[in-house]
C-alpha cells in the first residue's frame, strides 16, 4: 500500500456509510428475484399481478435508495474506495431491479398459455445470484481483509450466469422445435431472453465489484 493510501485510510478511519445502502439495495434484489421465481412457478394471473405490484414497489424504493446513495457520496469527503467505482456498483444494482421489474410486467402483458420449468429455473438462477451478492456486499466494509471472500462471491455470480446462458440456449432450441403456435413461441422466446438479461444484469454487478476491488488493490 502506498504512503498516500495509508494516510487516507488512517484519516477516514472505519466509516463505511455506503455499505448499509448497498446491503439494502441487495435485499431488494433478493426479494424481487424470489417474487419473480414465484411468478414463473405459477400459471395464476392473480399471483402474477400481485407479485408484479410488489416488485414494482421494490423498484420504486430502489430508485430512492440510489438517490440516497448519490447524496451520501457527494457529502462524503473520503471513502475507502473510489467514489466512481462505488457509484457504478449501486447503479448496476438499480439497473438489475429495472430488468426484474420489466420481466415481471412482461408476464402480465404476454399472458402465456403455460410456463415451462426451464423458465422457472432461469428465475431461480437469478435468485441464487442475488443471494450470493447479499453474502458479498457486507464484506466490502473491510475489503483488505475480505479480498478472497469477495472474489469468490463474484465468481459464484459469474458461474451462475454461465449456467443461465446454457439453459437459455437449450430452452430456445426446445421451443423452436416443439411450439407450433407462433404467437406463443414469441412469448416464450421473449420471456427467456428477459430472464437471461436479468442474470446478465447480476453479473454486471459482480463485474463492477471486481473492478472496484482491482482499483483498490492497485492504488
């Protein structure tokens, strides 16, 4: 660690005001992916509507958290890591919430005749990614101590995203082979793409954390 960084660390002490907000954002991710998995585990339009409303509410609260995060950073002179890196993590979480909200809304719009188990599995993968991120975020309060643990959580998110890619490709092949109704085929294809995008959005969060970690270690 450079002399400059040692001085900065000693000056800013152990304050990590950004971590509680990131934790709350990640809790919204966990809640909404669980609700999304319930949507894709049911053919009940009433459940779809209830969960979509709850997901929307979480997304609105997530927007407020992002604003709070920006205000906190702008009012803080020094933090443990680069402010832009922190901002990119928080914004990636907000983007992920948006993707989850859009996917739940799409189910209501499309009203598919059935929901295949492969779609539910993609939603469950996103749920697992959210839980891995929730395990990881508190570790940011002491990055130096938790470098390995943070990296392992990020790797877990990436592994799950790769699994989702494989499942998505397999499912698309099945749909095009077995579904004759073109309208239903388009619904299933679009929903699978949106779920795959949700898993991509989770990976983008872990990528932003990796970048934060790299910049912290290279200072």
